[in-house]
C-alpha cells in the first residue's frame, strides 16, 4: 500500500516535474568514476562509443532511457542527437561489434539503479531523480 | 554402229540399277531414321519433362534460394538500418521475401512430383516459417533496443534458422538435381544412340552423295557422247529432210498437175457417161418394146398350139373315117368279086345256051368288065385310102411333132419374154446405175479438185518442211553448243541453208538437184542409221 502510494506519487511528480520544477537532465555516473575528468568531449566520446574504457580502466557502459524529454534534452546537449538517433547509432555500432551496447530502460529510476550498480556506467536522468547513489556531473564541469 | 564397247552400258539398265541401289539405301535410311525418330521422341518426352518441370523447378529453386537470401539480407540490413524508416523498409522486404519464398515452395510442389519431394518441401516450408519467426523476434528485440538479446538471436537462433533453411533448400535442390541428372542421363543415352544413328545416316548420305555425283558425272559424260552422236545424226537427218522436202515439193507440184489432168479426163469421162446414159435409156425403151413383142409372140404361139391340137384331132378323125371308108371299099371289092364270079357264071351259061345266049354272053362280058373295073377302082381307092390313111398318119405324127415344136416355141417364147423382161429391168437398173456413176464421177471430180488443192497445200507444206528443217538444223546447232561439241554444228549448218534457199527460189527446178542430193544422201543415211537406243 505504501509502495503503491509512493509509486503513484513519484509518477505524478514526474508528470508534473517539467511544469513545476523546471527540471533539467543531469549526467550521472557510477561512484567508481568519481574524480575522473569528465569534460564534455570525454562524455561525448564515451556516449558515441569512441571511448570504450575510462582512464581508470573500467569499461564504459551506458544506461539509456528509451525515449522522453529528459533523454532527448540530455542527448541533444551532449551529442546533438535525439534518443532515437542515439539508439540507432548504438544499434548499428553494437550489432557490428563496435562496442558494448547501452542498456536501455523505460524509466529514470531503472537508469539510476543501473548506473548505481554498474561500474563504469553513465546515464542521464532528471536532476530531481538523481540521488546520492550516483555521482551527478554538472553540465559544463 | 562402230561402238561395240558402249553397248554394255545401257542407260535404262544403269538407271534401274542405281534406282535399286538408292531404293535399298533409302529403305535403310528410312529404318535408321525411324529408329532415330523413336529415340528422339523419347528424348523429346524426357526433355519436355526436364524443360516443363525439372528445369523450371531448378529455376524456382534458384529464385527460392535468392528470396531466402534476400530475406536474410534484409533482416541483416534491418540490423544496420540508419533510422526507423530504413528499419521499416527492411522489415517489410524481409517479410515480403518470406511470403514470396512460401509462394515459390507452393509452386515447387506442383513442379516436382513425388512423396519424397512433398515431404522435403513441407520441411522446407516449416523451416522457412521458423526462420521468419526468428527474424521477427530479432526485429522486435532491436525495436526494443535490447541489443544483447538481439545479438544473441542474431548470432544464435537466426543463424541456425537460416542454416536450417539452407540445409532444407539444399536437400530439395539435391532431390531435383538427382531427378534432372537421371532424366539427363537417360536423354544422354538416347542422344548417344541418336548420334550413332545420325553418324551412320550421315555416312550413308555422304556415300550416296559421292556415288550420285559420280553417277551423274558418268551418266552426263555418256549422255554427252551419245548426244554428240545423236546431234551429228540429227544434222545429217535434217539435211536429208531438206532434200526430201525439195523432192516432196516437186512431187506435190506434179501431183497438182496430174490432178488437174485427171480432172479434165474425168470431165471427158463424164460426157461419155452422159451419152452412154442416153443409149442405155434407148436400150431400156427397146427392151420394153421387145418385151411387149415377145409377149405377143408368146400369145400367138399359144394360139397356134391350140389350133395345132384341133388339127391333130381333125387328122385323127380323118384317119378314123378313112378306116371306115376302107371297110366300105372292102365290101365293094367283095361285091365286085362276087359280081365277077356271077358274070363268069353267066358267060358260062350263055355259052351253053349258044346262039341264043350270044347277046347274054356280051352282057355278061360287060358285067364282068364292070366288076373288074369296080374291083380295080376299089383296089385303087383302097390304095388311095391306105395312102391317105398313111399320109394322115404321117400328118398326125407331123402335127404332133409340130405341136411339140410349137410347145417348144411357146416355152422359148416364154423364156424370151422372161429374158426380155429381165433385160428391160436390167437396162432400167443400168440406167440408174449409170446415173449413180455420173454422180460418183461428179464426186471424183470434186475429190480431184480437192486433191489438186491438197497437192498445192502439200507443196507449200513441203516448203514449210524445208524451213522447219532449217530450224531443226539450228536446234541441232544449239544441241551441239549445249553438249559442247563444235564439229556437229559446223557439219549441220552448211548442209541445210543453201538447199533451203535453192528450194525456195527455184522450187520447180529443184527436182534434179534434189534427186542428186537424195542419191548423195543415201549411203550417208544408211551409215548414220541408229542401230539401237543403247549408249
């Protein structure tokens, strides 16, 4: 009962978020990547599969939202692509052995969970969703 | 002819022999061709099976392989498509190729008969559908961006499914290929047989052709030689014809003259006949008159005969009465005898009486004289009567003879009458016969006129014949040219042409030169008389 309530609440929050909070997508990374230099170019390379491993040796793994304004906005900013274009890019790349394919999810929570649990993982969620289980990388930092 | 060696070679016999040989080879060729035809028919049936079913099936199999490959390629391209539109297009193409492949499998079921083929095709269809399901699964995973799952399907299930399809396809292919190979082997065997037959036939035909060419060459040579000789003979014959034609012209002219002379003679004969007809008519008239006269003579003779009969009877009567008279005279003679005896008795009595009976003696003497005279007279009369009887006898006999003669005369007169009647009839017939003779003579006259005209025509015909002989000479020249001989033509030309001109210009005077030419031509003609038709 409680979880149901919470879920509904979160959903309503999510639904209202763009209107109420002027939310913005943020890049989240696995905690193990804290201290890595994650500038825009590096992030772009990692997202487009050109960079397959971080400087500390862990493999780049992407947790991606399948669709939605958060994904679109974040990817637009980071690699100048929509979520669909991004996934197509990765489909062609992954299916030809060109890198480790991103894991795609339907919800930001799943993305958050995936990033929190997978070493070397990065992903985008709404700033409101991000929590302490991951490292939030501010755009431009 | 002075070519005894060519008599062996008779054209008809040669042609017959060649025809027989060719007929034998024709029969052989026919038999071989029939065998070849039968083989070709079976090959054709097999080839029809091959072309009608197996080859299209192979084509369909090729298409099937292509469409499955295309479907697979489309599925792979789906994986690599740039965007959603590309994915959609590839997915659609893959599905379409699968549908097409299913259609092709159905088509194959009609093209490849047999239970095994059906089972193989069923398996192939199932495999294809499995592949299509796997491809759809891959597409769904990719649409869902489940790259790992998609990768697994792509590397595992889809590849396996495609391999399975390929395997099934290969099995069907092998099956069809085996069928085709079996068919092809049988066809090949039949074709090898056909080739053998064709080679045999070809050899026979080549042999026959060579033989035919040789034969034609040989016959041509022989015929040319014979034609050459024939042409020479023809040229001599044509010159002889020209000569004969000239002679014929003369004869025709003579015939015309003779015919006109004959016509004149017939005119004369006709006139004589006219006269003869007149005479015959006179004859007939006379005969008719003679017939009348003879008839009258017969009647007169008949009358005379009747009179003669009367006379004979009268003679008989005379004889009878003379006999009567003779009896009477005998009586008178007896009376005279008795009277004589009485007178003698009286004289004796008177003598006895002396003187007194002297006067009586005188009377008795007188009576005795009278009696003697009576006896004499009676005797004379008897003699006369006997004479008369004898004469009348003779007269009767004569009259009988005369009667017989008259009867003869009557018979003769009858014969004469008949003969004269016959003569009259014959004369009549003769007259009509002569009339017919006249008509016949008229006909003869007409015929003679016609003969004269015909003779004229004959003369002109002879002239035509001469020109035809010239034409014949030309033809002989052409024949020589055709055969390739020059001697015959040179021989033919000068022989004819001058004669033709001479005949045309001086036809009446042509008799003597024509005769001379005939004399000259005679030995030649005997020499060039063809002995036989042998070559």
